[in-house]
C-alpha cells in the first residue's frame, strides 16, 4: 500500500469515496484499476480533468463524475500529476512533468493512420503476417490489450473486424474519443470504413464470456501486447509509454491472460513481446516472427 504522505489530499478523499461506494457497478472498473495502482507505488499518479476549451465544462464534469476524478478550473497549481484535458478538438492526456513530452491522444484520422486509410498497404508488416490477415480473408480479431489502439487500427484498416478491449477507464475514454472523431471524419470526407469497436473491462472476464459462445461467434484471432515490467538498468522507453506506465502500471496478469485466450480463439493467439523476453506462462509458441526489437509469438489452434 502507498503511505499516506505520498497521496495528495484530493486523491485521499477520492479513494475514500470510491471504496465507500465500491458496489456501484458503473464504477467497478475504476475500482479495479485503482487497486492495481495502489499496489504499484512507484508508478502511482494522481489525475484530474480540465476543460481547456472554455466551452466544454459540462462534458468535463460528466467525465470527472464517470471516472470519480476532481475537476481543475485551470487556476493556480494543478491538483494532479496527470490531466485529462478537453480541448476544442479532442480529449488528451497531459503530464505536469515536461520531460514526459507533449499530450497523448488517440488519432485514427491524421498521420500514419490517415495515410493508411486513403492509400492502403502494409500487408507485409510483421503484425499483419503474425495475425494471418489476408486481403481475401477478413478475420474476427480481438485486441485484448488495446492501449492507444494503434495495432488494432492497422488490422481494421486492412479489413479485419476488430474489437478492442481496454480495462483502463482513462485509456478507454481516449479510445472512445478517437473513435468518435474517426466516425465524424468518415462521414465528412467519405473515407473508407473500418470495423473497429471498443469494450471496456477486464479482458480475462470478457474473454471468458466469449468462451461460452458458439465457435462462429468467438474471435478467430486474439492479439496480446501486454505492458511488461520495466527492468532496472534497461533503456528508457518512449516518453508516452513512461507516462502510460505511471497511469496504468504493468500487466502483471499477462500469463493468466494468455491462458484465458488460448481456449477462446478459434484460429490463433498472437503475443507481441520484446525480442529477448521469455514466453508467457511457459507456453511454447507454434512459431515466432522477429524484427529488430520485437517478437511475435504465434499459437496456432486450427
């Protein structure tokens, strides 16, 4: 547990309220995330919501209520290390630590994502090959560790029917905002449609529910990209990944997630790992694809 002095007054009050109302189903996911963060004091961060646009105050208060977070009015010092910021265009995650870089947001419209939607390509990427996606064979794919949705979007843009699972309520809000802007831009610019949806919750429980379905209703491919524990002495990761680690911690249940996924997928499970990392749960893959820094462990089931 975290020592009391490590918590701001606002955070202590928030946590007390959360645990007092722990049986509220609408906040159960947040409680699970908070439990995980309380057991990882080295990455714990406080969080608040701020309307930087000046005209989205109601949305800011609704979001803060949904996540059980305080609202900052922009005056004085921020009450939190990290801020969920509503700008005029989108929802962003900001850090008070300038060394952690600029805002983090989900973008399925501009940059690489926008180029891919308009021009196609990318079939030879290791991710696409590992999943087994082909132009003539769209697959039902579950990205069980969605994060910022980058890998899920690659697969959806190439024709996959992709469902993102994300247990962090904060990341889920960023993803939902990215999907909202994607839908708006698709209507305005008549861009190619992608099938990309989002479910918020613990992937182990969501996959267990899928396991009760008939094979034709289950995902053909389950993709896992867990955030692995940071090793002392290892190179610093990207700035945005350091910030996300402070927010959600490590995926310490990655072994259990793989074991849950194997009996649910009908074709294969794919796990993205650092190239030199051990396999998950001691499970030897059918085969692996390697790049300079990354390895895709492929568990073929059919």
